């Protein structure tokens, strides 16, 4: 991959992408909740996505 320095460059990129996806998911779930009412499965999915993202960040820093 151009511009990356070994595997750590792609790991940083995927972690950043997961962070963006998590924040974007929060915006979408919040907008859905405001417009159509709360859906527990959407919030559960967002929490799982957030935990996966935190796990990726924690594994990257070690």
C-alpha cells in the first residue's frame, strides 16, 4: 500500500476507519431515535461496535 510503513500503517488506518464508523453510527442511531423513537437493537449494535473499536485501539497501543 503506498504511503504506509509496514503493517502498522494499515493497522492505524483501519483503527481510524473504525473510529469514524463508530462516530458515524452514533450520529445515525441518535438521528433515528429522535425521528422515529428508540430501538434497543440499534443501541446494542452501536455499543458492540464501540467495544470492538476500543479493543482495536487498545491492541494497537500495546
